[in-house]
C-alpha cells in the first residue's frame, strides 16, 4: 500500500465523528483544596472529550465517606467538543461539594466519551498539578 492509499485509508473522514470511549467512568480520589496561594486558584476538573457527533448527556454522582451521595448532577458536552467541568461548580438544589473533604465521582454518559481528571493544588508556593485518566467500567 502506497502513501496515498494509506492516507486515504486513515483519512479523517473515515474516523471523524465516531464515538469513542466508555459510558461509565470512575474517579475514586476527589478533593477540592481548601485554600489557594498566589494568583492561581486551587481546583479540580472533570475533563470530558466527546469525539462523536451526538451530544453527550452526563449524570455525575459524588460519593462521600460520611454522608449520603450528591446524585444526578447533569452536565452536557456537545458533539466533537471537549469540556472541563470544575467540580466546585457542580450544584444540585443548592448543594455543592464541600472543600477540604475527600470524595469520589462516577460519570455516566448516554454516548461514549473519554474522561480525565485534573487537580491544581496551589496551597503551597510549589504548586502541584495532577492529571490522570479516569477508570472506564
């Protein structure tokens, strides 16, 4: 197969807009740092990539060690788009994730998506950025 044929075989049109990923994702380590130093705000984000052309409707549940879960937080990721959802912005009926409290996350999508999780911790001058792939189930 020559370069031209290979290029056509792997063409963008053949793979574009195809759904990729999983429908159910788990992030077991959540923690919104309680303070920030300097100009950057400590935060966490659920990073979602929707490669398909359909809108992804997400249902996010937050689990705690010592209280009932915060369930059914709804978010949307348009087709062929990415979205970074800050966990501190998640809210349902006025309830939010408290800062400084460990939690875990599940993400359910009605179309396959790819989920990554990122934390920026600026509680010290030597800030830390952590980013990991969520676990697809």
